[in-house]
C-alpha cells in the first residue's frame, strides 16, 4: 500500500480520536448571510468532444503529412525539422504529503489534479475535482513541461504523451514561431496551418454560442474568425460580504488561463484585477486554486479547493455570491490579511510550510473552528473551519467565517512565535488572545472597507444568567458600537475561557459603565434601545475596564512571554512603572489594572 494512503488514513483516525489543541466555541446566535444573484457572465464557448489530442507529436506528424500531400509545404520538407517533442505530458503520483508539497514548491510547473489532455465544457461555478472513481486516497497531479526539464527524483510519475506545442517554442509570444532542429525559423503561416490541421484531425472543432446569431451572437464562422487576433486573459475577482452588503475584491488570487497544455497566469491586485502573462489565439479555460504562498485551503480534510471558470475568449469578471466558494473567499481574505495585510503590528505566523486550512460545508456539534498546532506536519489539517450553524444548519455569514479564520490563524501565530511559553500557557490566555485577534482583524478589515458602522449593528439575541441560584434566559437588545465582534456581551458564567480581557486593554469601551447606564435608561416603545426591563443583567456581571487604546503589538508581546494571567498582570504593572508617559496615555495605572484583573480572580 502506498505511503500516501497510510498517512491519509492515519490523519482521518487522528481527527476522529483526538481533540484539537484549541477550539472556538459557538455563540448562541447566528446571523444568516444575504445572498444575491450572480451577474450575467460572458456565454461559454462549447466544443463538441475531441477524439484525440491535437498537440500530441503523433497527431502533429499526421497533420504535417496531410499538409505536405496537399502541397501546402515544400516538397523537400522533412517532418523532423517541423515536428519534434518540445514538451511532455506528465502524471505525478505522489506517495506522501511531503512529496505533494515538494511538487507544489516547484514554480516551473503548473499542476492540476485533473487530466488536461482534453477540453471540457466550462461551467461558471466552483469545481472541485474528486479522486478517481473508486479510489478515495490516491492523488494524481498533471502538468506539461519542456522536454528537457529534469523531473523531481523520488516521486513516481508517468509520461502520458510526447507533445509539440509551437506556441511555447517561441521567444516572442506576439508572433508565434517555432525553431527547427537546424535553427531555421518557420513562418507563422505554416505554424497556424499545422496547428489548425492537427485540431481537425483531433476532432470536430465547430463552435456553438448559446446566444446564437438569431439573438445577436456570432455564428461558427464568426467564431473561427476571432482566431486571427491574439488576446490576453484578464479580468476581476470579487466576492459578496454581508457587512459591506456588496462585492469586495479578492487580492492575491493566482488566476490560471489554460489552453490544453499551455497555461498563463496572473495575480489579482488590491482591486481584484488580474492580467495574465501570455496570450492565446483560441478560447481558454479560466480557473484558480484557493491558496496563497503561505496557506492552502482544502475542501474537507484532504482535497484542494478549486474554482473552475468559463472557457471563453476575453476577460473573466467573477463575482462570487454563494456556495462553498463564498466561504472559501472569507477564509482567503482572512489568510491574506494575516500574511500580507495590515494587522496593526502583530506578529505573523512562522511556518516552514503552508498552513493547511480545511473547510467543511456543514455544522460541527461544538465549535466553529479549531486549531491543531501542526500536529499532522502537513498531512492532517492545521486548522478546521465549519461553514454551517449547528442550531439552524444554515450557511454562516461571510463575516463570521472571516472572524473564525482570523481566530484560528491567531492561534498559529501565538504557537509558532512562542514555542516555549505557548505549550505552558492556559486555555484562558490562548482563547482570550484569539478573541482579541478577531476584534483587531475585523475592525481593521471593515475600517478599510469603510463599513465599520455596518459591522456594529443592532442585534437581538438570547442570553442566560444565573440569579439567586436560578438560570434565567431572556432577550437582550444590543445597540453598543462594540457588539458581537468586540465580545463585550460576556460575563463569567458563560464561555469562561473566551474573555474580553485583552480586548479591554486595546479598546476604549467600558462595558460595565455602559450597562449601568442602560439600566437607568427607560426602553423605547419598540424596546430596541435598552435591555428588556423585566430581567436585565446586572452591571456587576461585567468587567470594569478603564484602560484604553494600548497598541495590539504591545499587548501581544506581554501575552507571548507569559504562561499565566498573574504573570501578564505583573508585566502590565511593571510596564506602567517603567513607561509612565505611555502608561498615562493608556490610563494604565496599577489601580485600573488591579480592578480589571480582580474580576477574573487575580
């Protein structure tokens, strides 16, 4: 049995039998995202199925013979001067996750986990390729590489076909030409004739446009005429966000435009725009993997998450509004911010490989996400994110999945930058810090999106509180500007390890004073401006927080260097004594520190 099969089985067993190092508990309420319809996309061009491979050397040689017989080539033309093996079509069969990572690290190869020796009808939807039918563990990766490339050693592979790709044998993509063995240039007209004939031999190349000429669309002849001009793949990628209530650009997506064995790529910028690094004469299939240079998003435990776009000539403008890909977009945004965006001076995770983030399009019985501290070393997921609410079984909002991902990568940053203190620190410290990460990241994200006022909106939730040794459940109305993403709706009998302690050092909001004022404020007629007056929670249930605006990086430094709450408290007192000017700015006095930490028993 292959090593990869054994490791995958072990990963599944470990996930089933062991507990993750850290979990994010589920709050008692969920907000459902509003999904809008997809805008119209350019109609795909549909091919009748090919019966052969037009770029196979054997097909190209057959095309050469027919052209020469028809008198379209010189009578003394030698096929070996015109057609040769420029590339090879390879299938890798890695036997371990380390071998997969080694292949992915080779920037000279563009790998697909599905065969690329045929043209399939394009679909404007997410498209994750599953393992071959009947085989749930074996992974194959396909690519075309120059024939002189030295393939990685130790990784099983099969050469599926010898190829001649004249478009890639040119030093000038604006004027494709091939070099003969003798070094003589062959004219562009001969190349085009050779490729066109090879396409004819490979199968039917009649094109059908769904719109059709009767509705203003092109007919088959008009479509064929488009091939007289080169075109460069480009476009824009964005996704819906429930706080923005509209599209947000996805930065750092590496878009691939593939025409058979030739792939050109481009990376989306801050506006979501991309331009690929090559041109085609015929339609190409757009796609991308949900990954970055430091992270990899999986569909479930093992499989790579993909988006397969249309097969068209022209720009691809994608606006994702639903399905798994909407959740992937939230994870991607969180990962991109952590590794490349503004994170308020916090320390980014340190890895010797990509962080494996597995997304599950279902609910979990206990949490929204968990962190496994790299225990699987690339085989098992490092992070899991769950996409559905356990209470309603509906898709969680984009902002919620973004927040959860920030939380879990926050654990990764804590773990990889505090290898000595982290294993000894309490769950209280780890989870309260990760909650602080959510606050910092969400606030920064939606400040940049100019939607901070929409992030903190009125919400109605059910709360529980123990009064006179009895558990009561009641409805509360939140109108504070520091609502669910600031975790001020917290008191000791609920989620005792997920506290706002570190948030209280950074923000300028004292929830204790706020709720005291709410008790003295009569509710409005509709009841949305105050707590339910019949049974309001007592202000004594909330921390007294008079410390304001400490930089997140300063708080992080203290957290990363401590294993106990008592140690953190002592370091804050010491910092206030050593830095009186800054401490005065943060209202960081020993009295205020004692008052805040007394609430937590320190």
